[in-house]
C-alpha cells in the first residue's frame, strides 16, 4: 500500500477507513483527558464541591437556629410552647434569660439569632380573653434570615394556638393557609442543582472543547493534521465525542449526589431529563466549536468561554438571580442565554415532574441553538490555515 | 516534481506586509533540495503554500502534476509535512504518537516499517516514554518518523534542525540522505548555511525573494573574488580599518576570523599584513579562504541592496 487512495473504492470501504481514523482520534483524545490529572480533578471536583457548598454551607435555609427564651410566665402553657419550639428541627433553644432587657446582650454576642419573650400574663390572657401576645426579638443585621426565622416561628406558634383551641370555633376569623407547592420546605437545593448542572456542562463542553481544539492549532499539530487525507470534520467530531461522554457521566454524578445527599427528588421521567441534558450538551459543544474556529490561542478561547458564556449563564440562568425581579430590558436579554432554557426545563422535569409537553418550548429553543451553532461552526471550519 | 511559478503572498488587511514576491523554483524528482535563509525570509510561508495550507496571492505551484490550490485533497495524500513549530503530543508515548499518525493516514507502523526502521531503532528503547520527556534530537527523529509513516512521495521539512545539537543535526542529515535514496523528494528549509553543502540543490531566500538557485558547488564556484581570513589582537579595530581601505571590497566577521573580500589579483596576504602592521595592530594571522555558501549569501545580499 503506497498511500490511501479513496477514489474508486466502494462506499463501505471509505466509511470503514473514516471510522478507523475517527476511532484512533477518539482514543487519542481519551488519553489526553485521562492523563491530564489536574484538569480531570477540577472537572470532577468542581461539581461535587459546588453541590456540597450550596447544599450545606451556602444555604439560606433555617436549620437549628439558636434561640433564647425569656419565659416570664413559667407555667404549663409557656412550658408547652417552649417544648414545641425546641422540638422542631428549625430551632434549638440554647438558653434562657430572666428579663427582656438582657436580649440585647445575647443578640449582640451572637449567642442567639432570636429571643422569644413570653409575658407573665400569657396563660391568663390566653384562657380569658382568647388573645395573648408574644414578643419576638430578632437580630436584624441579616434581614432575610431574620424575617425567615420569624415566619417559621410564627407558624409554630399558630400551630400551638390551634392545638390549644382545638374545639373552640372563633367567630369571624380569616386564616390564611398558604402552601408552597413542589418545594414545601423552601429548600435551596431545588434551585441550585439544575443551576450547577448548567454551569458545569457549560464549562466542560464549551470551555474544554474550544481550548482543546485551539491547543492543536497553537502547538502546530493542526497543520500536520490538515496535510493528511483525514476529513477535517473527523477532527471536530472526535474532539466532541469524549467530552459528550464525560459530560453525561458528570450529569449522573451530580444527580446521584443531589438525590442521595441533598434529598432533591427526580419527579419527572429520567429519560426525558437525560434527553434535555443531551440536547444542551450538544448545543454547548457546538458553541465550543464555534469559539475554537474564531480564535487561535488557548487564552483567548478561555476568556471568551468564561467571560462571554459563563458570566451570562450565572447572571441570566435564573438560578442565582430570579429573572422575574429583573428590569424588563434584562429580562429580554436573558432570553438569549441558552442556560436559562435548560434551567427551566430541568427544574420543571426534576422538581415539578413535568412531562415532555410542558417543556416542549424549552427543548425546541435548545434544539434551535444547537443547530445554529453546528451550522456556524461547519461554515467557519477552515480547510487551510487562513 | 515541484514547480513554483511566480508566487507572491502578502499578509495584513491591505496586503501591506509582503512575505513572498515573485518566487520561482524547480525541484526535480528524488532531489534533496534546500531552502536557505535567515528567520523571517519567507521560508515557512512558501512551505505552507506548497503544502496546501495557504493560498498564494499570485502565481501557481504544481507538485507531481497536481495544483496546490485545486488538487489539495489529492495532494494531501502524497505529501509528508513536518511543520517548524511541530511538537507532537507531549502526553502521548513515542509509540502512541506514531500509531496515531499512522492511523490518520490509514496505514500501520508495520506496513512502512522498512522506511523508518533506521530512525525508529534509536527510538524503540523509549517506546513507552512520553514525547514530552524526550530530548530535542529525539523529538525531531520522532517527528520525522511521524511525517514519514505513510511513505510520502514528497517530504517537506520546515527547519527540522533548528534548536538541535550539532551531533543530532549531523545524524539528521544522514537520515535525509538515506530517505533520498529511497526515492523520496525532499524539500528542506534551514537557517544554517553550513547545511547547504549537504543538499543537491539550494535556493537562497532573503526578504521574500530568491537570491540564487543553484547547486552548492556551482554557487561557491561563482564567487568571483579573492577571500582571506584575518585574525589579530584587536578584531573590531581591524574590521573598521580594513573596510576603509579602498582595496578591500568587504570585511565581515566569520566565526573567529574576519573574512576580507578583494577583487581577484589586486592584493595578497602580504599586502594586508603590512597594511595592518602600519596601523599598529599585532598578532596578525592571515590565510587563504575557500568561499562557503554563507560568503556567497552575504555577497548576494549586499549586491542586491546596492
């Protein structure tokens, strides 16, 4: 065999030869990925660290909040109420003070986030006039936390009241019973798990793919590859395939961690979930190819991927800052960020258990993005150096 | 085998940077052809045009009957190319690199083993070593193996010996000679003038123009001046005084000597000795010098300027 002569060969033979090239190239890519231990560590460490951080450290949830009691009544009712507060998993009664004026010191020291004052006439008023007051003194330096724990405590106190007056029908009272659907405990994990997925997939697919192709250009390997009978599209395909597999694997890791550690449910169809991930991965890969076709240095490719793609993903993805609260122009801009649609579809499927019909709009938009990026990268692909 | 016809190429938005202007060359089948010139002379640009990577602005080139612009697909099957900045895959082993390049050309190491055997035996002890951990000379040998693995008809080597030690350079040229004997046409570029004499034919390139295209021996034979090598205690003063002497056409440093160019039959070694002594220089040593390719290059470069 002198050299490969594809002309005049049957189609099957040509496909077989192309497949061999593709296979060799994919194998080479897999070596690159597996041997770059540091990058691999970052790729797996990043989603795991993010899940753990968001899940346990950076949470707005009220859990084991320290409170002090100032029980001036010291009777049956007040003991019952204290018991009930302490029994809930949101609060820990860590101490008590004798006079309400000491509350200031306790909050200042940070020994507690909230002081609950039960007045001396609590039981009497409760039994005779059906209405008693309780004072909640909160540390207002973190207003969000303060109002959240007040809300939680109010619910517990309301519960207590309903227990006490179980049989008494109060005339003309309007009770607001609100219910948070899909996420009754207001768990933060429900918002950020789909968000972390969008971010990590963006990094792997767009950043890693564009950098790895540009690296071939920068080191001169692309020149040698171009001067070979290999169809340049095979180069592109074989770059994308290993990252596609890696992305799906990492999606599985994230989902596994979320379900087991953070107790986030997957209410919808798991195949639909993976299907949407696959579409988003392909769109992000194609975006990476577009970036690689317009740059010649790894640094530039990284900057475009990070600043141009990651930042909008975080800002307009919908999982960090609610898009509904943004000014109208920003809301309009957010529509062009693919991650937003991915986030909507994923949280819809995972948390609300939506079917394919409900996320059809998001899927179609992602498909359009993928197709457009693939066409652009195909059009931009250069068979020569300029 | 390779025919370059009036090729011009410029870069920049308005084409203001001219890289090549009106280049014409002719390389016969089975020749070891050298393109000699300093950095920035346009060697790489010409190589890229011939290897179908760049399009010429003007002119055309034909390799083995195929046009480098229109028949690029066919040409890419018969060309072997080793880019100047080529660096292999550092994280793949010697064997993996070679296997990879074999498979993208749809061949295997075994099929063309005979061709690369001489070079590859030196690499085989390091088969499992990563390419990044090889010495400079070894890397070049591996790169050459990769460029040869599909038995190309024409081999393009862009500065293959730049940054390689003297011994490895010598070995590399010996390998090129053996490949030439296999019938492969080799087009090699180098900034080292001393490698020129190892080629069958050379072209001197400077600022995107060909100064001369000839056999190395014919080129040096065409050097029509007397040439002396001069050494003394004060080399710098010596050069200055000599260049101001009307009998001297040119004086330039050449290794540890000054090369002094005069019109044939005007002055001899003794005249120069006396002249320098009169100027107060000591430890004078003068010898006759056979002109090298570098002397010719300097001569051609200066004549072109004036």
